[in-house]
C-alpha cells in the first residue's frame, strides 16, 4: 500500500490556463505566456522566451471570478524565477515563478 504524497504548500493551487504578461526588470523585455497553475505564492507559466533563473520579473494578469470569489480582478505583481523546464511541445518552456508581491485591482 502506498502512502499519498504530503502536500507542503501553504496555499491552494488552481489549475487554470490564463494569459499572463511578464516584463523583465532588467531590460524591460515583455513576454507573453499562459499559466498552468496559480497560487497565492507562485505561478507556473509557459512562454517562448524563458527568463534566466533568479531573474526578477513583473507580471500582470486577470484572475477569474471563480478564483477570486466575487468578480474578475486584475493582478499586478513582482516575482522571481525559481526554475525553467523543457516541455514536449514546440519551443515553449515552463517557468516556475515565486510571487514576491502583488496588488489586486
């Protein structure tokens, strides 16, 4: 009998494919992406141009009412790239980003 893995996350993760706009703090390059999952403390997204690990990013996206529990909300924040993963699809890569700060609008 196998034991289910212990969930160590402090906040619930939501599996949603949402558009996300990322801006590199150094250089101001803007990247388009699509989220795989979102939590209060992190976002995993796919993009064509991966930012370097440990780089600082700005991001903005619209969080749907089903997550926000009232209405769609614009989220603007800053984060740090934790890891970059290759994917099976064309040239897209997966990026895990820690959310360092955010503001709901």
